[in-house]
C-alpha cells in the first residue's frame, strides 16, 4: 500500500499531520503515510484549514478541489484532491 492512490481521477492521500511545528513542510514518509508538519495550532480547526490550503497550493488546485475525507480530529488523515496534474511522488523529491 502506498500513501496515495488514484480513485477514478480523484487522488486520495494518506497523511500523518504534526500541528504546531515551527514551519509548514513535507517531512517525508511516516509508515504508509506522508508526514506533514504544520505551523498552525490544532485549535478550532485551524490546522485542518492550513493543511487543506497547503495541499491545494502544492497540487496547484483551488481550495474547493481539496476535501478532508477522514481524520478531522486525528493526526491520521485522508484527503481527496480533484483536478490536479501534479504527480504525488514529486512532493517527496522537493518538486513543485
């Protein structure tokens, strides 16, 4: 199993999120999830909002094309992205 998969044109990412970090960045793989450090605190949904904006920016899509499918209150999240031409693997190599 990989940290991402294509479900009929919709890219689904499995993420491990660490809120309250010094800066927002991709930290590599964490088991079978992509680890993302977020500068936003885990208060009142701010971390989730920051995560969705970060993902939309990285994949070059509008925020409305990014959806939190699972893990609203958890560090382990599943995110769906539609309409992106960016290859998920490029996030690990520092691309985009």
